[in-house]
């Protein structure tokens, strides 16, 4: 059996590992050209020492430190950033004789899909036939848009939107996951990482239909539109809100998306995410 996986995030390499153990021949496509080298899980632990809920002045009122044998904290013994974990999984699977990674390559068109096989055209100009195609290329999967009619896609909206990006670490920052609940169903959190920076998150559950509509429209827009919405929503949130707003434009990464779960399958193509 030959399986094509589009996307190397978390789901792609994980699925490749288990299918290869069962004797399946796997090809994984990824539009990026390379991954950062990862040597061991412990090295990329974020060093987060616990979770604490804080007030508008940054004072903790509900700390949950990591303790051996305890599961009370929202922080696990090992906290690993998604990108670092993806690279670790790639390293664990890249030398397997039945797994072939092809970076800088994507699916440009699904040419045929029936009960027996699926044929695809690749960005390098070649065509290939596989027994199964797995779309593991994220929430905005191009493969899924090509292959799945609207009635076969089940999107479960969790009623929350989130934006997150990386900001410079300041001397006052600590090694806890700091969570601040502001009025208006808003959450701001700051978390340490192993790269000398801080991961910032803003999450919001719209309280009115107008708020929900504004977020849906911003998701379809570009980064400028999204950041304009965040400036409006975060302006009076308190705590480190202004710091987050000041850092958005210079952030090397910026993600803005609804919290959703998508399930679908069509013929010999299925979608997976993590």
C-alpha cells in the first residue's frame, strides 16, 4: 500500500510512523524547504515551571506549580512548542526505509479519486498515484478545499477565537504560564520558551453577534485587518495588553484563527489535523 501525506506538522509524521510500522510505503510532502535540527526532547523543554492565574496588576492569586507525582498544574513535566515537536517527529521518522520526505513540494491538483486510488499532480510537475491521500496540511488545507464537497465537511466551531505571536522576553518575565482573565470574555497569557523569547496569546469568546461577525470577517482579511481588530478588542483589557499590541507589527510570527475541529473524508482522501 502506498500513502501520500500532505503536510509534516504533528499529524503527518505521527501517522507516517505508525503506517510504516505496518509495512505501508509513505511519501510526505511539505511546502517548506527544511526543518530546524532537533537533538533531543529535553533540550527543547520550554522550562515552564507551572501555571498561575494573575490579577490586572500581574499578581498571582492561584498558582499551580509543577510537582512530581501531581497533575494539578496545567503545565506538564515537559512542555514543547508545536514547531519543535514537529521537528522532533521528523527526525524520528526521516531515516525510516519506508518513509520519503519531499520538502519544497506541494499538491497542485488532485487529478483522480475513486474507491481504488488517488492521482495527484505535484508542484515539481510530476504526477503520482497512491492508494490513499491524507490531507494533514492544517486548518486552511488546500487539498481539503479541492477534494471535499461542503456536505462532506463537518466543522465544529468551539465559539472562541485566538491570536498568538512571539514577543521579546523582558527581565520582569518569569518561567510560569501566566493567565489573565479580563472582562468581556477575554484572556491574555504569556508563556516562556527555550529560545529566549515569550509566547503571547490573546483569546476571545464573542459576547454578541456583532463581535462574532467582526472576527469572522477579520479571519478572511490580512494581517493588517486582524491587528486592527486586536487593537480595538485589547485596548482596555489591562495587564500586559499594551505590550502585546506594541509587539504585533514586529513579531516574526503571527497567527489569527478560530478554534475549530474539522472532520471529513471523500473516496480515497481523508483529512487529519493536530
